[in-house]
C-alpha cells in the first residue's frame, strides 16, 4: 500500500511539471537609457587653481613733508574715500607747504623761460641777417635751454606736494590723517590698484610640461560667481621643474573688464591645450574597462552590442571616441553596468 501511494505521488508531480501551461520564461530585458551619437566640439584642458593679483598696484608715499589735505572727489562731491575710482594724474591729496612752494619760485622760472625763448628767437633773426655771431646765437640758445630745465625742475619739485594717481584705478587703502596735520616725507599716503587685468601664478604637474605654452586660452571661474566665466591666456611658462614638487610655474593674464574678480581671490582655471571643432564626444562616466579595453554599449534592434573605442582628446567630463562608434548610433548612457555583449535590453527613455 505504501509503495502504491509513493508511485502515485511521483506520477502526479511529473505530470504537473510537464504540462504545456507551466513553461518558465528565462529571457530578461535590461532597462537602459540611450542617446544618439552625434558630432560636437570638444576641448582638452588642464584644471588648476591660483590666487589673483592686480597687474597695476601702487602704494604712494609722500616725497616731501607738508600739511595733509584730502581732495574732494568731483564724482561724488565729497572727500575721496575707500573704493573711489580715480583717473590718471588726478590729485587725491595735497601736502600744503607754503615755505617750500615759495622757495620753488615756479612763476619766476616760468617767466624766465618765456623771456629766454623770446631772446633766442630774436638773436636767431639777427644772426640770419648777419648782425650777431654764431657764438652769440649759441649763448642765447643755451640760456633758453637752461631756463626750460629750471622751469621743468621747479614743476617736479612742486608735484611732490601733490599726491596724484599714476594710472586709472581704485583706492583700496587710505590711511586716516587729520586734515591739516603735518605729514613727514616717506609716509604711506594712499594705495591704488587697477584690476581690469589680473595676473595669476599657477603650479602645474610636470607630466604636462610641453603641453602648456604661451598664448593658450584660459577660462577662469570663482565659486562666489558661479555663472561668470572670464577669459584669459597663458603669458609665461617655465621650462624647468621644481625638484621638490615636480611642478613647473606658469603665469596667466585674466581679462576682468567689469572688475568682477578682485585681487586676492582664489579661482579655478581651465587651460585649454587642444580643441576639435567636430568630433564624436561621449561622457567619460559610461566607459567600462574590460580586459584592458575601453568599451561602451550601443543598441541595435533590442540587443546591446559591445564596442571597443579608441580615445582622442579628453577632459574631466568628456572624451573623443576616435574609433568604435558611428554617428546616429544609439549609445547606452544608463543601465550599462551589468550588460554583456548581446544582452537583451529595453529602452526606457
């Protein structure tokens, strides 16, 4: 009886498993996202960082003693202050010194120059008519030149009592002095910068020495200005490595026409070392490495096909596929991690 029950149970189990309605489907479609391969520009660039510096920077000191008098800014109708813009040769501070101004005798030297000039012209006219000797003419010419030099020297001495902007710029430091207090010579008076053009020194890894050359374009960004990218260029490149850091130095000029970047800012720079106007460009994060090959996957009629690619230009986010892909193929950009060649896939987007 027991043997009969066991045999009957085995028969029922075999019958149930072999029925036509209980077939198991073993094919699985992997969901993937794709993007059509097309042509676009690509740049190869080196990312570095550095601190910006003004290309025009002047700390002005008093060249003579005098009584301090801060000038009025004609743009604001108030005394000059930090952050004010100044133009070349504009007087910012007076150092009044009546005694020195009197000793300079600027008006006397000016009048003497005019007199000596008229005398020379007179002697020249008479000489041409034979009325004076050449020696007389040369003496008159020498007197005129001496008078001009004396007048120019007097003007130089007088300018020492005026603190003027040496270039168009902005006041970044203005030490406070009470109006009318006497300032000795060689005292810090005002600090002016012009940072419409900035300069930056960068240290680059030695393995790219030779790739970076003068006049290469540079893009510059700062985290406080996320939507602003300024243009610059490499101006100098050192041909030697620092033996302690294995890096080499380069300098960058940065165009800053709206004065958005400030001296002392820490910025990121992208040095563009190569450029291609039209290439097959793909994201770097979809590249898989298998058996020392760089591979990606494309979709053809629901099947994932493995492609080995050859890499050209590259940057931190993208690279150029020189071989292995064709325009208009559907490149898998998501869901590729577990794929094998000839895997069935389902496009989700």
